[in-house]
């Protein structure tokens, strides 16, 4: 059996980071099972920073070049560190993260891009949303 074998693969993976996270992202992709599916977003300054990554067939890697994206802050000529990644994460969360926990489904989520104010602000939103997903209803009164 290969290194990508797992008894129960994740239903979905979501990985987001910047160039500083590339080694961790490469390692994570290497240990995913072949039937994993999901998205990887990696923010870089420009296309010259992109490298070939090996990922399972159903995992899409998207490079977000800041130099080709306008900034939401008018004083900057291109997107600030973490700005493009935060936009991608917010879009993914809006489309893929469920409003309620589904016991038969799991998502593996890894977010890097340390030091970005945009990502730090997004963490608070994600933590609140994840807290709601990880809270199980109190069923103790049904067990007596």
C-alpha cells in the first residue's frame, strides 16, 4: 500500500497559505489519500514564485499572484500580503463550509500566511463559525 492510503479519507480538504508555507503545503499534499478532493490556495508576489506541486487528481491548486490583483486599499498599487488569500478563503467558506455539522462529512482545513492582518481578521470569523459546527446538541436527557 502506498503512502496515500488511509482507512477513512477526508471528504474534503482546504489548504491556504503563502510562499513561506510552501514546505508544509507540499508535505500535506504528499500524505493525502488519492481520493481526497478539495482546493489549495497559495498567495505569491507574482507568477515567478509558482512551482509545480504534486496533488491528488481531485485537489486543485490555485496560485494567487498579488502583483496582478488590485488592492482594496487605494494607497497600494497591488494587493497587500494576505489580501488575495483572505478573499479566496472567504469565498471558499461561503460556498463550501456548511452552516451545520454533518456527522457523515469531514473537512480538513489548514491555513497559514502568518503575519497577515487580513488573515488574522479572518481567523476570528472562522473560529466563530467552526465553534458552531463543532458544538453537539445536549442529548443527555434522552439517555436516561
